[in-house]
């Protein structure tokens, strides 16, 4: 653009001599550097967090009474050291697993204390004994399908196995 102005100005100036002189000015070149492909390398970091895996509570069948009808009565003792917290869903899952793995079952008593297991297995247990284990008697399956939540889970009401 500067070159064009210089040429235009030179052409338009009048001079008494017949000879016209044109000079061009050196225009500075502007250079734009191309994007460099600079690579920044960083070392990969690994963060390891302790991942607690949720596992169902461990249990064992401590009593099995042969039933006169369609199934037996079993007393299931949960291992309190195998869980940090327990929900009604955990109890439902334990009942469903016991019914599936150890048929035929009509009644299940779920407890978390050996003394409670002795009381629920005893048909002659007194009311005082039953009251003493109330917080350790967690759930019961009746008729092979109706779950009643007890003790600390009583607010969960009832559920139907298989639904």
C-alpha cells in the first residue's frame, strides 16, 4: 500500500524536466509466526481411593424344624461383624436367598444374636424372653411369601416375597 502511494505521488508531481524519476521505498515485511506445535507433557497421575464394596450380610442357618405342611421353619442368624449397616432390603435379599437355596421353606426367623436365635426356635418361650430379644428379632417370613419386618425394622411394615 505504501508502494502504491509513493508511485502515485511520483506520477502526479510535475517536474520541468522531461525526465521522470520514480523511487520505491522499501516496505517492511510483517511476518506472522505460524502456530507452534509445542507439546506439553505431563506425567499421568493415579489417585487411588479406598472403595468399600457393598456385600450382603453373612448368615448361617442355626435351626431347621421340619414342617408338617409345605415347608420347614428355619432360624437364620446374621453375622453382625459382616456389615456396617443393615436395611430392610438386605433382610429381604437374605430371605429370598435362603428360600431359593434351602427349599422347602415356609417360615424364616431372621435374628442377629445367638440368644435371640434360641428364643425364636423355642415354641415354649415366655413373653418376657420374647420381649428381651425384640431388638434382635429383625424379620419373619410366613406362609412362604409374606415378610414382616420386626424390631428396628418394624416401620418398614410388610413385603411379599417374589414381588
